[in-house]
C-alpha cells in the first residue's frame, strides 16, 4: 500500500509541479482527516508512511508538552480508509497545497515591483489589478492622488504585502511607499542595483516631491551624478513614472550642518544655526528663495525634516539676522 502511495506522490508532484514533500504532507493530512471522520475522533492525528506500513498516532498537547500514542486500528482498516482518502480528501488537500505554493511564491516577491492591468474599480476607489496568475488590490490610500485610473490601464506598483485571509490570501499594492521609489531607481541605475551606490533614506510626498540620500564607498564614483544621470537621463524616467514627482538626490554627509543645508535642495542655504541638544536648526536663505525653500504647502521643508531627523526652521536672511541679535 505504502509503495503505491509513494508512486502516487511522485506522479502527482510531477503533474502538479509541486515539491514531493508538499504532496506527501497533503496525503498524510487527507488520511488523518478521513480516519478522524471514520472513527469520529476529535484528537489530532499524525500519519507516517514507513516502509510497507501506514502508522497512525493520536497527538495530545498540554501546554508546551506533546504526547503521541499509537492508534488502535487494523492495517486493513487503515488501507481501506487511506484508499478512500486518496480519492476524495486528497484532492481538497492538494487544492490547499497549490494555494499555499502561490502564497509562498508571492511572499518571495514582497517588496518588489510587479506589473498589472486594472480590471475593476470599487466604489471606494480601490483598484483590482490583474497580475496574471492572481489579482491584487491597490487601495485608494496607496494611490498617487493626482493619477486617474481606468479599467484596462497598465500599471507598475510595489507588492507591499501578502496577507493570509480566510479561504486564501490577499496581495496589497502601493505606488506611494518610499520603497517603490527606491526600487524604481534600482531598476534604472545599475550602480544602485549592484550595491556600488547605496540609497540610505527616502522620503516622499507622493506625486509632488521626494528626497533621497545616496552614498558610496568608491572614491571614483559621484553617487549623485550616477543616480541623476547625464542631463537627468536616469532620474527623469523615474519622475515620469511617478506623475512628475520632483526627486532631489542628496549625498550623505557626517557633518550635520552640511546635511541639513543639502536637505533643502535645490535652494541654497546662506547661514545656519543648530541646536544639537534639541535637534533644531534655524536656516537662512535669500528672501527671493524663501517660498521655494519652504515649498508648496510646506512640502520641501517638511521632507527635509523627515530626511534629516532635525526640526528645521527656514527664514529669510533678514529675519535670521534679527533673530541672532535678540539672542
């Protein structure tokens, strides 16, 4: 009997393109379920396929302890029930196994970029996206606000999470997550994908502006130039993918003053006063550049705060001078 089951496992694994251990586990679960139904057993059962015999054990758990007892059942009964299980319960178990394989397959892709087609838009504005083998959800909150989507539209997104749900699993996508920008740059810039240039921090106001910090250990490489490309040839496609999101690429500096100044890019900083104890910085910029330094709705300075971890107050040079005289 066991030899026949082993052959069955090999054949099913080949036909279903599943690992033999998954098929064997599914068969054992099917046999255990069938025996529990046949004998009306409530306890958990463990089935082993050993040599020429099928052995069955009652499993009882108490706190952190586990005890196993051989189940009193004749080999003839086991074979009869196992043959029945192989026909019926096994098919159900295999469905679960194939579903699990899909789950594990997409779990490995978590944090990567996927391609899909919008198949449906819900009343809440969530997108149901066809990834080929399975559908995923791009929730309204993970969409770039200025973008409009239609059924049939193609899109790229970050596979943000793969969650188990009753009866299957759910794939959540994002186009607003900082990692989506990071992955887009990795695809566009070989030096980043190879690890020669490192992106150490990313902050975004999706569709509006983003700031990234880059660095390298290679003294021959200009990490900012590498990421931006000649005349913006590398960063422009990334910006276009994100509906024109402006991307400031900043080189890492151990000098806190220098990093704070760079974080307000592209606006030049003329003077700075920092309070290390409270992690605050007062920054002066030319009066005509003040609105740009702050940014529309305060986006530029808000992103600089998040990027550096410092609270940055931006003011004109005149106001900076007045403040310094009062101190």
